[in-house]
């Protein structure tokens, strides 16, 4: 398996990955697929943090991070998600490889913290903790333990306060 940055030629396959990975009912496109398209169109997708997994020459997974704000800081945080893997490739290590790769890339780019909304049982293996333990407040307090953060090398305890996703998240 190869993990690499997305290219413009990957966009249709990325949309399909998220459509299939998050499909809840037949014929209904889940919000995660157009969310990636909107983040890209708004210029909020961090290009270096939009990664695909390629297996056997086919795209099988995608993860991305977008611009975000913690408190007054608009440069230290990024929002991870969505992370999508084709159903036939789930539970084969694709998602884990994508998360490890995007965390390493975010660290190399100097981000201090990566924030997401997701399953604590899955994301805790990558060092994510409940964001409130780092004094990072969720946009919706009902998210509780599902709103998580992972500190990176550039993290400073002053990177705290209310978290704000890129505008596309509020449109879904």
C-alpha cells in the first residue's frame, strides 16, 4: 500500500470513497463526500494533509485535514476528517496507515494540535484524548468524549479555547 498526497485526478475517486464508506442508506449521499469537495472549493483543505491510500493501483482510502482555529490562534490547529476507507478495505490497516501518515505530515508542517470528532475507542490508539483535557472546547458540548485532540511537537499549552472548524463543517 502506498500513502501519497491527493492529485486533481483523484477527486472523483475520493468522493466515491467517502460516499461508500459513510453510506447509511441506499441512494443517499452521506454528508462526508460533499464536505471534502466544499473544503477544497473554499480553500480550507490543507493540500499537504489530503492523503490517499493506493492498493493494487486503486484508491482505497482518503484522509484530510482542514484549517481550524483554537481560541484566537488560526495557525496551530487543524481539523482531521473525514477519514474514509472503501468498505471492502476496512479493517485491513488502511485507516490506521492514513492516520499515522497525516499525523506525521501535520507534525512536520508545524501544527501543534490535530482535532477531530470520532470514536474514542478507535482514535485513542493514535494518542487522541478528550479535547477538554487540553482546555479545547468543542463547538457543541454534547460531543463530549467524541471531540478529541492529539498534540504534536509544536504544541503549546496556550493553544486552548473554543475550537472552530472551517466554515464548510457548519454547512453540513
